[in-house]
């Protein structure tokens, strides 16, 4: 029987990569508000104090792990530390990502590798390690983060576009493979959201105008507008939803 408790994450344990800054900060806050305890994994301790204070005000449990998730031994370290501190893993949000811009003829090989390693390879390997734990308990939620560039071209951001297209495919493949273990795998594709990553676009008088004209909602998204979606995909309310990439874009893809 459905009731609002289906959206509760009380008693759930989540890992969120890059969960202390950018959009990850809002995913973490949403999980904490919904009742989950959260392990934030990030390369630096930037904003950890702010996130700790937020959790304390909610009387919620938050933990932190400083880890480069592209390191070869990162998945096992993350899994082991999370189980040690939180006891189990119910939710994984593969949020950490980066974008580098350049003209096609000037793109450096090392920049391609850097972006793809973080945005795609790390998602694959961490999901693989976490799925093994989720399979034991016959339940779990994996949430990947796509982009508008999961659907469109990005002529100055080749590795970002390639990685975000690939995240959609990876989401489908894992959803199919893990369904027998009652593990749902979905993705969120944020639209043009007001974050530091989009600052250059917002300040470009030509591109900013073009983007706004393409958004039926008429404004850049606020990061808080992604919070309900991540809670839904992490909760039992979405138990029959898997392999889906959900655009949260104010209708951008309609035009």
C-alpha cells in the first residue's frame, strides 16, 4: 500500500561522490533531510564544515572520506570505509564529475583521459564494487548523473559529451544486469542549472540568451530543484523504475 513513507530514506545508508559541493551538495542535503545517513566522498575537504553543520542541525549522520575516486584502489576503499562507518550501502549517487573546454584541434590527450576517467570509468568501477554489496542484501539504488550533453553535441567539450552519453548507456546496462537482485539503476540529466560550472555560459551574453530562449520554464534551474528527484530515485517510491534517465531541465529538450 502506497503512502508518503515510501519517499522516506530513514534507516538508509548512501554514498555520494563529490557530495560536498556543486550539485552534489544538494543531493547530500536532500538525502539527509529524507532521513538517510550519508558518506560524502571527495578529493578535498572543501565545504565539509558547512555540510557537517547542516547535518548537525538536522541531527543527521554524515561522514566524510577524502579520496580520489579515479585511483585504482578507490572503489574497494570507499566500500570498506562506508560499511565500517555506516554498516551497509543502500544508495550510491555517482555525482563527481568535471568538464574541460577547448577547440577540437587544440584538445589535449591528457584532458580527454582526465575527464573520461572521472566521469565514466570511475562510475563504472565504483558501481561494480557497490553492486556486489547490494546484491548480497538483494536491494539497492544506484543513481548516475548525466547532462543535457547526454543527448546533445558539445563541440567544445568532447570528452564531457562522450562521457555523459556513455553514462546513459552504462545506466541501462547496469539496470538490466542488476534487476534480478532488486537493484534499480537510474540517472538524472540536469538541465542548465545555476552552478559554478555554468558560470561562463551564464555570463556569455550570446549563449545565455540562446539557452534561455530554449527553456520553456523561462529560467536557469536552481540546484534545489534537483533535490526531490534524487530522493524519489533513492526511495522505495521508485522501485519499479529502472534504466531511466530523467531530464530535469525546465523543458529544454522540448525545443
